[in-house]
């Protein structure tokens, strides 16, 4: 969870480095909020704007980046249930002329 990371952009970069050609990275985290009480839960950041997560993914070399706000039904039942969540996904470019990731039509 990036909201616990001291350097979230760096964390996205390190995660993206693990993503193989043609594969995707999905990051789930809080949408930006002003709930200062969450700092007592160890939150360093009070969520993120979609543009922040998308920018971190693009800076990490991922493409086809997009984000959505999750419906409240998927936001859990814990102390953070009142917060909105974002899902951001980006794809590592496939190797030119190489197979896609396992499970894609080109790799089979």
C-alpha cells in the first residue's frame, strides 16, 4: 500500500521493474482524502489523485496507464471503509518480435 510508503513514486518504480514484457502492474490505494485520523493507522500519505498514480507508472516506463475509482461495495469493512479506493493499471511494453507474457494468444 503506497499510502504507507515514505517514497511512493520510488516504490512504484521498484514494482514496475519486476513486471515482465507485456505484463501489467495493478496498484490499489486510497483516493486522495483529508482524513487526518488515518495517520494513527500508520498512513504517511492521505491517498492519491489518479494523476499522481498514473504519473508514477508512466515515469516507471509503463504504458497504457489508466485508473478507476472502485465502487464502495469493494472498499471493505475496516476502519477505512468510508474512504474511496483507486485501481491504477499499467503495462510493460512487449519485447519487439518476442512472445507476449504466458497466457496471451501470441505466447501460445
